[in-house]
C-alpha cells in the first residue's frame, strides 16, 4: 500500500489529482480477472487521509488472485435531504502495449497529462469524485445531503459482480440516495464559434446480446455436409443481415435532438427540431440522418454479428456452429420480445436463439433539480455552453441504480476534443491535468448547488 501523502489540495489540486491518478493506473485492474481489491484499498486509504468515512466492500471474487472489491466513502451532510452518489468503476479494459507510446500501466505524468489505461475510463473519474469530496470536507459548512463515493469492480464485463451485487446486497450503502452521477456523458468542445455541448446521459440503449446455436451430427466432410450446422447458421445470419429494423423516435431521443437542433447545419435544423415527423415525411432528410451511423443507432434497433465459432479442420463437419450478436434496442424495448422477432426472421426452429446479456434500461427524467444544477453551473463556468439531455448507444452501470428509483445521469465534467475521446478503450488513453482540476472544481460546484 503506497502511503505517500498527496500534495496539499488548496495549493496544488492538479498535482494531487495527477499523483493519485498515476498511483491508480499503476495498479493493474484489467478485467477479466479484475483484481480490483488493491485499488479499492488505495482509494479507501486516500479517502481516510482526507478525513472521510471510508470502507473496502467485499464483492464476489471467483477466479481473481488478488481479490475483488468496491471502494465506498461518505462525506456526511446535515441529513436534511437525501444523498447524492458519485459512481465510478475500478476495472479497465485490456491494453495491448504494442499500440501504446508508453507503458499503459506506468502511470506516466508528463507534458501536462496523465497517460495510461484508465486515465479517462474510469480511474480519472474516481479521482475526480474523491478529490471533490475531499475539497468539500475541508469546508466549515456542511451540505444538506450526504455525498457518497462508490467505485465498483466488474463494470467492463457487465457489472453483475460489482454494481449489480452492491445494489442487491448492500443497498444500505446508498442510504436512500436521490441522485447519482456516473460516466456516459461529458463535455464536447465546440471549436471555432460553436458552443461547448454538455451532454448529460439520461437514457441508454438496451443491450440484448444473443447467441445463435446450430447443432447437427459430426462427420466426414467428403460427402458434402450441405445440411450441417455451418450452412444452416450462415443462412440464418444472411436473413438477419437483410433484416431492416424500424425507424422510431422515442421521446428521450426527440428531446435530445430538439436541444441540439439550433447547433446543427442549417439544412438539418428544422428536421432535427421535430425529428419523428420529419423522418416520417421527408425521405431526403431521412437519408441524410441515417447516413450517420451514430445518429441512426439512436432511432433503431441494431444487430451486429461479432463472434463466429465452428469447426477446426476443413475435412470435418462440426457438431455445432455458434454466432454471437451484439443487439442494442431502443430504450423502451425488451430483449425477450425482440428475440421473438429474430426467431421469425431466422425461421429455422433447429437454431437455438438465446440471450447472453440483457436487462431493461429505464431512463431518468431531465426535469429535475440535479439537471437544473448542471445547467446553472454550466452557465457560470462555461458561458454559452448548451446542456443537452442525451441518449447514448452504449451502456453503463447506471441501470442498476435507475432500477432502485435513483435519478442517474451519465456526466463527467471534462472538456474533451474528439481526438482524446478515442483513448477510451483505445491506445494512449490520457487526461490533461487541467481537465482533472477543472473537473474537480465543477463537481464541487454542482454538489454545492444541489446541497444547499
Ligand atoms: Zn467506463
């Protein structure tokens, strides 16, 4: 356990943040297997040094040598109002060193940046949350709400043994929270004359990962094998490839584009302001809108074939052929209902179709005190910025908390050019010390605004 004390927060916030972030990056938490426990211990120790109540929370650890755990800390308020939770995760995705200019687990601090796997996703967020709480802990006045820090294991592989476990077995740690912030949204730099966009994720698409399995009898391939599992699976996938999913605008998506419309190219402004009607009535607009994959994904279900497994030798007909699909549904849909549609399209009862990862994903309202607090802080520290309630095509752990009725927003106060967002799950992930500092200050301001 490194016991180096951090630089003084008041004197050198950026120094303290970059030093702590560098330490967290040096603890390898690639998931699988995760091994997040040493990192949870480091964050809990840092929180306690700053005077916060903090604990390591045991989570299921099968297959992990150094153990898995969550880090939890609390800054007590007066208790007049329910708590706000700051949620991040401890695990990271793998980093292939050959794509990196530096050691992804070296925790390098240089040229105004902290570089390494997790700098953005999500160790930088955990450090931002913790130091914002530490800064508030030094004040004489208390907020009306407790602020609860929670950083969980297992997010990158679905969160069942992290946020899922905590929300089922340790609801007490959340103490009846009303609001939550986590990853999923952030601030996109406008550039030139365009304003910055503060994207607050209020809804996510619904994952419905699916496995298709065709089975048959293994045998010698010299007699053809035309009806074997592989050709049947290929035919099924071809039918899925030709399937057109319906274009449909859910209210959260309509709201998002209405807000973004004034910033768009002039030819699209009117259409985006009234997305559902325009997509239905203006084929030229529809073509332009759907040509952008990121936009198109927000108005239809998507099916991506990502895994294929069958056979190992050219002269043997395998017993089994398997395909896995990354299916993402619009926020109000259910996986089991969509799988019925898939079965109709495949129309081959000999192929088994089953979900491998699926959950419902409620959305959070944007008409809340928390959203208004973000808007107020944006107008104060980033004049002219536009705050947009966003729907994201990815998913985070937010759904576990939305299921408990907690208003949960994906929002990280970090001003990123598109070039830096590519570091998320990619090589040379880095965050500027300036962004860490400004992010901590913005988090403090938002907490003050809702904690009066
Ligand atoms: Zn993440």
